[in-house]
């Protein structure tokens, strides 16, 4: 409408002009029309170019999205929104994210006991946006264990969307690390502490190659660890190796692997574990005593206060299975180490005992408590009554 009015008024104005001016106007008008047409074609051409660019960008986006699809499967939304097609994910694909929580089982047993199940479940609940991996030496690539498994703990853990159960293949784990030659030369049959030594080695190799957090299978998570590179102090000036975290290819872990081989002595329990971590930390840091609940830091490595994981020290380990008048709040702790190595009498969580350990199970691994403690005891009682 605006253009029509402009042309009409222009024609009225031109009709009143002399012929020469009218011709000039006509030429100008025609030139304007031609420029307008050309401009429209130019705009259309530019529009087509922009459209082609948009299509190209969309195709690129779809291609990149396809490549990143498997990574997106491991996002927090994926874990909470849809079931995980775990059969399509290899250990490498999960580990390459670099944010895994790693547990190891270096015995041949296939049924995780309640404490192992509790450790894995509690981590899965606390770190819902991260993959939780339990490597088991007893598993093979042909082992079929899923949510329908006859093993209660496997069925429980497999049903958790961010929990993965993988075979522990040490030869593959040690590839491209200083530990491979040691592994090829050592004779497990002659080793006094092979279960522990092989675990010490495997956790170093996995964290060096992929990054993340390693935890022992008797560690119950109660809140997220905010540190990236950290060691856990068992006491002042002494580091554990029961829980630690580093990004992939961290020099400290590489140095630990080299020292593992150089100072190897499998007859001394802990020589390749907490004593290794302690001597390597002392080599680069001036360790001092903890005076309160503060953490120490050296060389961009956090040396976390014993309260973070060991508020109950190992000489008092049995207190986890006692009844407390007042249950501690563990406000300064990220996780609790239950010292299973010290539990030679095999104290266990008993339903209705009101022990500290039972309260921890109920709070941080309720599915394990219900399926492996309450239901198991009820099943045993029923079986006993039937036999009588």
C-alpha cells in the first residue's frame, strides 16, 4: 500500500512537469525499479545462501550430535530419565569420561557381600551424575549378570542406572603403564598378599589412564567430595590409598607407579599401598600435623583431614558395630571407611540391632539394607521354620 501511494503521487507530480523533466523522471523511475528488482534478486540469493548455510550447519550439528550421543548417555539427565543400554557400553567408553567412581574386587567371588553393595549403592546415590564402576576379577566377558540375576546383590546393583559391573582384566589395565612389565614377571602363586597388591596396582593404573575417584569397597559415601586432586590422610603425616582422586595422566600417579615397581616388596602388607602413597607425598611435600579439621595442600594436591574419611580410626573399627547413645553426625566427613580388613571376626549388620552400621545402611544404602539384610534374615527365618 505504501509503494502504491508513492507511485500514484509520483505520477501526479510528473504529469505537471515539462516533457524533458518528465523523461528524466521516467528514466530515474525506471532505474529505481530496475535497482529494486535487482535488490530483490540479490536478497533472494542471499536468502538462499543463508538457507544453504543453515542446512549445512544443521547437518554438521546432527553429525556432531551423533558422535557425542554416547557421551550424552552418561549425563545426569540420562541416568534419571531413561534406562541405560549398558550392553552397548564398554569400560573404555565409560571410563573415558574421566569422572568415574571406581571400585575393585580382586578376589574371584561373584556375589558382592552387603558391605560392598552398600559402598557401591551409596556412591551411586551421592554421585547421581557420575558413572559408578565395580570391576570384578571373577567376571568374564561371557558372564551374563543383570537385573534378573540369581545373585541378589548383582540384581540390586544392576538395576541402578549409573552403576556398571565390568570384568577386571589386569593385563589390559596395565597396558602403557610402568606396571605392565612387573605384572608379566610376577608370579601370583608366590605372592603372600596378591589380592591386596594387585588391587593397589590396578587402582593406580585406572586412575592414571582415565582419571576419577577410587574407593575401597568398605567406604560408605555420605556427601560429594569437592576436591579434584586429593589424597586421604589416615592420620597426620600418613596417607591411605583407600580413597583418592586425580585427573587422567597426573604426574603424581605416574611417579607412584614407577616407585611401585622400583620399591616392590609383596611380602610387606601396604608397601605398595598406603606406605607408597605416604613416601611419594613426603618426597614432594613438607607434611605437618593436623591441628583441627583443616585440610592441607601441596603441589596442587589436597591432603584431606582424617575426619573426611576416618573419623573412627582403625584401632576403634568395631565401634561401627556398637550401639551408640548418641549417633555422631559426621558433619566433617565425605565418606566413612569401615575397616573391613580389621574385621576378622566378620561382624555384620543385623536388622534391628540399632548399631551405628545399621543406621548408616538405612540412611545411605537403603536398598542394600532392605534386600540383603532385612529380606535375607526373613528368608533365613522362614527356611528355619519350614525345616522345623
